[in-house]
């Protein structure tokens, strides 16, 4: 896929930017732009066009998010073309050329499976990525597989991925380590939980005993509780009697009082209340009549004294309106004064303005000099045009003079710059540059060799039993790590199997003991018959029957059924025994079945235990054979092995020794190589500088570098000044051409201004500034005239409204007889008179209403008095009396009778509560039947007995609580056992997850390493050959190619090969050479990618910024060759790189695009 065209209507700093990318003769496009020209924005635009604009894009500083647009035309290898555009959004951002929506898979024929991360990593390369890749090569110490695999993935750091996988796996399991790991501590935790679960199991005998004790304690508790309840009822009856005796006595007294009252008429229950109410109502009504009579006389007196003003109230609406308008009147009066003051101030200003404009007459003549907006704007436009033309003419003249002076200065400086030939010293400096790193690190390398020697010796001492010779120790042929791990797994497996079988036997023995205990518990209930015992008893019976038959037939027998017992006595006993066993089996069938089940389990356990003993013997034999094979594995190297774990650690120590020895030999070789490299560089520098070879290398190198830098600066300044001189001359020509046009514009603007001055009456020769000032003064004067007219009209209307209000107030005051000196005084007097008239009228109306109400209430009170007197007469007749005065004694006796009867009812209610549902009379009779003295003696005896019973109940309750606590503890022990078991299962689940994760991590590491090694084996030859050729070309022959050497652990590493076939490891290369090596690997990997996949544009962002001119010239042809196979975008902000492209590739071998200019 390649870009045919890129168009950016709105994105970042670009507006309507369009770039055409021609394919012939080469597809290398150099995109040049100074700093802040938009190179980074163009890079993001290419990426966002293909994969979408980022949600938080920072390229909206010129255009809003909704306006961002990127358009492009792309072509794939099959010739398929697509013109599309991309907008900013969350979805449906891919659009066709006409703006219609395109599906997301529309780019699949062009991108294939390439996504944004892979595109950025594989097809994007800059100075930063180049340095990071070189550092990655250095950290990996040139590991061949990692280097090739990483380069093929666009620089992905695979060794970091492998290290991360290994680190995560070690967090789960790491040999015998228990700190900072999870699996081994979890195994210990699982075993401990299983042990705690076994220890928490409850003994059946203990449980049965506790159940029996609990039942006995509960029965004793219930018996004591029943006795205490009986005593409690006795004590409650005594207490009820003691409480009821005083009440019973008082009840007798009240009954005697009731009997002593005289005979009373049988009247209604409410007779007393009705009589008392009638007497009270009559007295209250008499008092109310007296009060109302006095109030009515007072109200009539006040009404005669209250005077009203009907004439004033007749004009109430008019006076209210005048009072409401009084505030408006005062505001208008004040506003009139203010307007008159403003008019007095404006008139002198208007007269002065008319004098300035030389106008005479009244203010109205100003209307004749009012300009329309069109005329005024035309004058301002003519004045501004003339001013702008004159300003531009002056600027052009000044800049023309400045450019001429600057050109003269640049030409003088250019002639003064020297020219120097730096070819020889550049070659020597390039050779010395590779030795710079060697000189800088030489002392460090010497110290490193000494340190490695000491470290190797220390490590050799840690390899117990190894030969004294270091090379012999490194060459020992010991079993592989996989073999050691295999033996460890076998021995550990045998040990685990042996321990498992032993645990099984222990569990079986423990289970057998538990079954025996349960069987013994069943048998302790009574001897349990068995099927075998019944079978033997029946056989014994049948044998006796055969002897009986033989005896009965007369043959006789010499055999005894039971030795020493006659057959006639022994046979019935045998029959009874068999029948007894059969009955027992039938009656105790469940217990017998349980016992038989226990015996069957015991037999199964015996068989299982025998099999486990056999398995232990087999495991022990396999373990011995494995130990013998383990000894044989180490016999060839003369080492007496310890356990596999210890020997694995021994091998790790030996491998560490081999690594340190290899590092020592590599460091020694690198040190010698640096020494030789420094010597050759010093010879070359001394020859070109004409100095002694004994001079320090750094001094020679800095002198040569300073000389080259000075020459390059002069050359750069010459190029820069030449370009600057050409640019200045072009600018001078532009300004000379513009001068004629500006002179003509000034003349045209002057004529137009003079015409406008004549049209508005301005004097001839008036300058634009003066003319605009006069026009503004005329406009200001007309604005003040408009303001004067507005104020004059307002003054007349306000004066008329004030006069009308004053007339209305004066007429009302005269008509009602309220004279005053001012309008304000008259209005105040009128308003005060209206308020007083309204108050008098309200008081008059209120008194009239009070007189009417008091008359009604007096009539009602007199009626109540008559009604109460009639009621009293009726009650006297009802009681059989003749006079109202006789009613008082009768009411007294009736009240006393009611009071006594109330006391009797209250006492019976009290006794009803004590009777607890029993009839009150019956309860009173029962209480009176009790002997009070005997009650006093029974109470302490019952209380004492209750106390003793409660003490005994408390004791038995404590015992019961203790037994229940023990039962809960036993139950909790069972729960704890289940809880421990559940925790163990949870721990096992976590173990399974961690173990599965550990296996996945180890498998992932193994898989990745295998894939890297497989990729190395399959691609090492072609990639090494291609990258070696590129490396040779890029280094200009300093290296003849790349090679592979094997470390002590048979791992190939990448090295540079000199023309003399000597090798340089990655860590021995200079920084620049490592950058070149990584670039060669990336270009070779990309070349191989193009053989099997759709080409993708290669984007190089300031890739060559860290290389000098010679190295850049060596790299550019390689990029030109690659551009014949795929499109390349080379971004730069260095002008000299464009010139190097011209010198190295030729004008027709690349396409130059300038941001901010043309292509």
C-alpha cells in the first residue's frame, strides 16, 4: 500500500494542505520543514487518517474537533485504489470522497491485519527508536535470537517480556523459597488445616455421657421449678389476703354509714345535678342582666358625643386620587427643574459650536449642515485610503533601503569566509571516533577484568569438589538441568507416594480403632449375636439331633454332644441356645446389622492395609533403584552427588562460574581489542595533524574534532549566507516592483479625498486627519442639538402637568374650607381632614353595632332567668316539697348518700382486682374466713422453703449451663472441623489456580523461547546475510559484515566482523556503530517482510540526526534502494540533509516536499 495523495482541509496547523506523492523514478519522499512547521502534525495526520483521530487529540488548537478533516488516496499492490477521508468522532468516522459513510473494513484490502500499534512499531522509526533499539541490543548482550526476533517485530523488547514472565512465575514458586512466593506457603497452610480438622473430631463416648448428664440435670430442674411454683402460689395467696383485710374492714364501715341515713325519696340519678344546675343558671343570668343594663347606657352616651363629616367623605375618591398623584407631582416638579438646568447648560455649548463652524442665526440652522451616513462613511473611507497608501509607500521605501544595506553586508561577510579541505582529517576522525568509546572505557575495562578475575575465583570456590583448573571445571560434562529436575521429580514423587501410603495406613489404623470403639460401645449394651454364631449353634443342634436319632434307633453312639454332659441334658440346651440366638437376632436386628457392618468395615480395612504395605515395599524398591541411577549419572565427571535439589544448586553455581569465566575471557579480549583500536587511531590522527604519537589520544581526537567542526561551521555558514543573499535579492526585486504601484495608489487616493472635501464643504488642502476631526466636531454638535430639542419638548409637557395638579388641589381646598399658602400645605390639610372623617364614621358605626348586640344579649339573659326559676319550681314539685327553701336539706342528704355509695363501689372495685376473677362477695367471705394470726405464721415458713428451693434451682441451673456449654463446645468442635476442612478446600482451590497460572507462565516462557530459537534457525542465515551487507555499506567498510559466535552455554550471540575477520561483540561497539547495527537489522527485517506481505509506507522521523555527513551519505543509498520496493517518508528539519540527498542520490532519485512552501 502506498499514498498517491494526501489532502488536509483542517488538522493541526494545516488548512487546505495538499501533497502529491509521485512513484517514479523512486518512491523516496523527503519532507522538510523548519521547527514548528508542522512535521509532527503531518505524522499524526498520516496515522489518524488510517486508524482514526484520537479521542483527546491535541490538533484542535486551530480548528474545532467537529471541523477536523483528513483526506487521502491510497493504492495497493494489486492496483486497487481508494479515495477516502477521516473525520473526528466516536464512530462512523471513515467517509468516502463524497462524504458518505464507509464501513470500517473498507481499508482491509490495503492494511490487511496491520493495526495502529503494529504500524507504529514496524513502519515507524526515528532517532529515539534507533537509540532505544541499540540500547536493547546492549542490554541483551547481542543474543542472536532476541535480536533477530525483536527486529522482525519492529523493535519489540522480547527479553523484557521473557523476564516479566519469569518474574511473575517466581512470585508463585521458586524452588525451596518460602518468602515472596505463594504456592509453597499455601501447601503448608493446606496441610496445617487438614491436621486441625482431624484434631477437632468429637469422641462418641464423651458425647453420650454428656447427653445423659444433661437429661438428669434438666429433670431435676423441672422438679424444683414445679415445687417453687407451688410455694409461690401459697405466698401470693397470703399476700392477697393481707392486702384485702383492710379493704374488707372499710367496706363494712361504709355499709353501716349508708344504713344510718334517713329515708329519702326515690328520685332520678341526675336529680341533684339538675337542681344544682338550675340554681347556678338562675344566679348567673341575674348577674348578666345587671351587667348588660350598665353597658347599654354607656354605649348610648358615647354615640351622642361622636360627630361625623359627610361633606368630606363625599369627596373621598377625589381626595384619594389627588393624594396618590402627589408623589408624581413632586417628581415632575423636580424633573422640570433638572431639565431647565440642562437646557441652560446646552445652549452656550451650541452657540460656541456654531461660532466654531462659522454659523449664524437660531439653532434650527444646524439642520442644514447634517450629513447622511453614506456621505460621512465615504469621507472616512477616502481619508483612510489616502493615509494607508502614504504609509505603505513610506514602509516600502524604508525596507528597500534596509535590504540594499543588508545585501552589501552579507556579500562582505561571504568574501571573508575561508574554504578548507577536510577530506583527510574526516577519514582519520571517523576511524578515531570508533576508538573514542574504547579510550573512554579503557580504564573501566581494566578494572572490570580485575573484578571479573576476583569474582570468577570466588565463584570457583563455591563449586565444591570441582577441579582446580578453571577451564576443566567449565568443561565438566554434568547432567543437564532437565535430567536433574527429572531425578528430583522422581525421588520427590517416590517420597510423596511413600508418605501418602504411610498416611493411608495411619488413617486406616485410626479408622479401625474408631470402628473397634464403636463396636465395643454396641457390645457394651449387651452381647450381640452374629450370623456366624447362629450358624454354629444350629450346626451344634443338628449334630445333637443326629446323635439323638442314632440313640433312638438303638444303634447307640460313643460320641458326646457336650463332653461330660449326658445327651438327654445337652441336646435340649443346644436347641434352646439356637432358638435364643435366633430370637436375639430378630429382636436386635438393627444393632446386629450395625455391628456386622462394623466388622465388614474392619475386614475391608485389613485388606486395604495389606495392599498399602505391599505398595510401600514397591515404592521403597523404586526409590532405591532411582538412588542408584542418580549415582551413576554423576560417575562420569567424578562428582559424588548429593540430593537433586542440592546438585541443581551446585549446577547453578557452576553455570554462574562458567558465565563469569566467559565474561572474563570476553572482557580480556575486549580490553586487548580496545588497546589495539586506540593505537591505530593515534597513528592516524598523529599523521594528519602532524603531531607526535606520544600525545594523549584524547588530545589528538579533540584537536581533530575541533578542526573539523570549525570547518563544518564555516561551510555551513557559507551555505546559509549564500541562501540568505539570494533570498535578500529576491525580496529587493519585489520591493522595487511594488514602488511604482504604491506611487500610483497615493495619487489616486489624493484625488478622491479632494473630491470628498469639496462635496462636504471642507477647505481645499485639508489633510485627512484634519478633515476627519472637523467632520467629527460637526457630528458632535448635531448630537447636542438633537439633545436640546428633546429636553425642550420634555420641559413643556412636564410644566403643563404640574400646573393642572396645582389647580385641582386649590379647587378642592377652597370648596371644603381648608386654605393654605402652598400646594403641599393644601394637600396635607385635605388628606388629614379625610383621615379624621373616616375615623369618626368608623367609631360611630361601631357604637351602633355594640348597642344592638347588647340589647339582644339583655333580652336573652332575661329569658334565661325566667326559665331557671320555672325549672326550680318543677324540681320542688317532683321532690314532694312545697317551697324552694326546702330543697337545700334534701340535696345535702342525697349528696351524702351518693358519696357513701361511691366509696362502697370503689372498695368493691379494689377487692375485685385482688379476687383475680373470683366473685367479690365470695372472695370477701373467703378472706374473712382466714385467721390473720395464722397467715402471719405461714408466710415466713413458705418464704424460707422457697429460698432453699431457689438456691437449689440456681445450683442445678449452673450445672446445666456448664453441661450445655460443654455440649456447644463439642458441637463447635465439629463445626470447627468442618470449617477447617472448608478452609483447606478453599486453600486447595487457590493452590490449583496458582499452579495452573505457574504452568501457563512457564509454558508461555518456554513457548516464546522456542519460537525465538525457531525464528533464529529459520531466518538467521538470510537475515544475517542481508543485515551484514547493509551494516558493511552503512559503516563504509569498517565492518565486513555480521557473524554469530557461541557462548559457553551454547547460546549464539551477534558480533560485528572486521575486514581482518576479527569479531567485535555488541558491548564492544561504539554508540554510533550500535545505532548502525540496529538500523541494519530493522532494514533487513523490513526487506524480508516485503517479500511476503503488502508493502506499507516506511516513516522515518529525523532518523539521521545523530549521524555525521559521511555516515548519512552511506545510509541514503540503502534507503534509495529500499524505496524501489516500498514508499518511504523521510522527515527532517535540517536543510543540509536535503543537500546531502541531492549529492548522494541525485535530484531525480527522490521527491522533496517543503512544509510552508512548494514541493
